[in-house]
C-alpha cells in the first residue's frame, strides 16, 4: 500500500506537455524529492496531486483516495506549503493558524493545544502574537510549515521550501522537515532545484526534465550510477580520443574549453589522465554530486537561479493588501 | 461541519483585516462626507428640487443616494482583494482546503457585507447628527434591508470580476466602466420623475435605482417612484441572480 501512487499522470496546457506520463510509488514516512530545473513540471505535478488542477490523462491516488473522484478526501489528508507566501500579513501568526484550523475542521477542543504544538515545533512560540507583516522570509516559511501540519496530514507537499532563504535558515528548515518524517511519520514530497537540498533531505529522488522522470533512486545510488569520480580539466587542445581509450574513463564531454569525464578511482589514475589529455591548464576532481548526475542524464546543467518570479521579491510587492 | 467552520474562518479573516486596516474604514467615509458637504452644499445653494423634493434641501435629498453610493463603491472594490490573494498564494491555501467553492464564495460575501454594514451604520449616525436626517425604527430597518441586498449583489459582482481577472489594473478598468453608469443612472443625485424618456429608461433598468428609491422614500418620508413592493422585489431578484452567477464563477475559478 503506497501513500502516493500515480499511473501515467499527464498534464497538457494547450500544446505544451508540462507533465508527461509520470509513474510514482511513494511509501509512508518517506521524504521524496522531485528534482529538476524551473519549468520541468515539478509544481504542476504537485498541483495535480493536491487536486488544485485536474490531470489531462492518467491517474493518481493520495492517501488511498483518487485525486479526481475524491478530491475533498484527498484535501483532508494533505498539507501544502506553497512557493509564494500564502498567509495574511495583517493577521498574527497564531491567527493565521487558527484560520487554517477552522477551514480544515480541526476539532475545536484540540485547536489550542494543536496550535501550541506546531508553534513549538518550528520555534515560533515567542512571535506568535506578532503580525506576519513583521516576519522575515524564514519565519514565514516556518509558520507556513507549521500551518501545514495543524490538521495532521498524512502527506505534506513542500514546493521549493527554501527558495530565497539564507543558508542558516535553510539548515533549520531541513532539520524541522526531517523531524516531521521521523517523529510524526508524515510523508513529505518536496520539489527543489537545489541539489544539496535533495542530497541532504531526501530518501529518494526523482529527477525530472521536460515533464518526464529521467531517473529515480536514492541519492547515493544515483551517484554510484556515474561509476566513478568526476574529473574536470581545462585543456588547450584536448586529446579526447586518447582519453576515451582509457579503460576506467567514461562519459567524456567537452564544453566551454573544458573536458569533463568520470573515472573510477580518479585519484590513482590522475597522472595518466593528465598525460593523455594534452596541455592541461588546471584540473579538479571530486566525488560525484547530484548535479553531476543531472548533467550526465540531461546533458545540461541545472540552473541555480531564483524560481519563477522570486519568492522574496513577490512577497515585498504583496506586503499590503 | 468543516463547511460552517470554513465559512466562519473566511468571515473571521475579512473582519479582522477590516478592524486592523483603519485606512479602509476612514477612506470609505471620507468620500461620502465630501459629496454631502461640498457637492450637497454647493449645488444645493443654487437649485430648486421642485414638486418631488417636497420642501427638502438638496443635501438631505441626496443623503440616501450617497448611502447607496458608499455601498456601491465599497462593495465592488471588495472584489479587488481576491486579486491580491491570487497574486500571492493565499488563494491557493484557501482553494486547497477541504471546502466547497460555494462556501468560499459565501464566506467572502459575508465578510464584505459585515464591513459594509458597519460603514453604513456609521454614515447613518453621522446623518442624524449633522445633516438633519430623522430616522424611525421603520426607516432604519428598511434602509438596512435594502442596503444589505444591494451590498450582497454588488459584492458578488466584484467577486465575479475579481475571479476572472489577474491584475488590479484590469480590475480597475472593468470596475470603472461598471460603477459610474450604475451610480449616475441611479437617481442618487437627482429626482427621476421629470427625466426625459431616454434617460428614464436607463434609470429604470439599473437595479441600483430601486435601492435608492426605497431608501429615499423611507428616510425622507416621500412617496416612492417605483412603488415599495417593486423596489424590494427587484432587489431580491438582483441579489439572487448575482449570487447564482457568483457561485458559478467561483466554481470555475483556477489559480
């Protein structure tokens, strides 16, 4: 029994196929990452699973309920933390939680205890009576994370949860999210285009490009697939043919005057690689990261840039209603 | 049960925001007071109302019309707030909740109508204190009932426009094309009895005219132009129609 299961899930906007026949099986308590560049179809996939938009084709079930036919049941079982701020600035943090609890029909008897609990979980007890206008981006995210938990959802969707946040706040958020899955057994589905986020947080990762899943596994297994360390050489006239002949070398790629290749035990073979490559100006070797996996699978580097529109920027424009 | 909780939650939010955003309340009162004091005195000093004016001064004559104008502007622009909600993800947070779209629509209408009713009661108090308007229990009740019907209708209209638009500028454009004809052709500023036929026919198809007519009749104690029963019936019909279209537009709204 999977918490989330999709079969051939597809979404088309006119001629554009945003999500193309996605099959997923996600187990309870997993932190599952959807990794890919902006516009790869991550948010669209999430929106379909959360019943915000109907699929064009295929099926999906969340917590045992079909997203098309039992939308309301699905919604009762999920929490969603959106990419953009989704709380009312003029209300206090606690009031925003109260609003959410009422909308989800949280039992009146437990409402105050629940709000205390989640506020404590994200360390916002001290600021709960401040209007959210005065919250920083990180505090706001934490409150929205807490809010997503108020009604004890089985599945929590986090859409780019740390977009535009500083490194320290990101670390904090990651530890809260980890605590959720270990302590509360919540299944967490997270979209991100940050490789480090996926590596640090996720049990399994699906790499999405152009609406398709190109790979799905644990971060470690994905990296092992590359079959070695990544070596990057800056060479004047690279002798690509000679490099390709080496037994332990795989996947030689040339771009922008640099040669990237994967080599088993690169440390031991580095001298030979350097000799064959030509006149090397600089060399760099590292254990593979998800970024290398992505590069290998899609042939293009993931764009480490602000998401669509920019979280903080939009927040500032919407400060006043 | 969560539908009722949700209705309460949405109302709670609108009401809290209304109480906190004082500028909203103040600006909603400044405009009608300027109309009454400046326009009412200025134009009133140089015109005679004739037979249908029944010996009233112009300021008192337009007071009921200005009440309706306040409802009209305040209610229509209430729809602007859902565009603000859509621009951030607040609207998604509401739409992903296990609530029906009908509940969400009514929560909004109820919230807006509460805000508007408070504004109207303040204006009525000011009217009796400074503009020589005498209220009776009957005129208070009928005024509030008619104004509430107009409010619900126009808030629905604002929400319909808001649900279809994605930019505040677009909303403003559509709203100004709607609001000025509704206001100027409602008889808020002039008696409708002696109008030329072409103008009268515009006034007669404007639902707002029927609220102005009824409210003016009960507040000033003058006979109504269309008949009280017609006024009430038209406004109930208008409100039901706008609510129906409003719930439909919310069902098909996407973010």
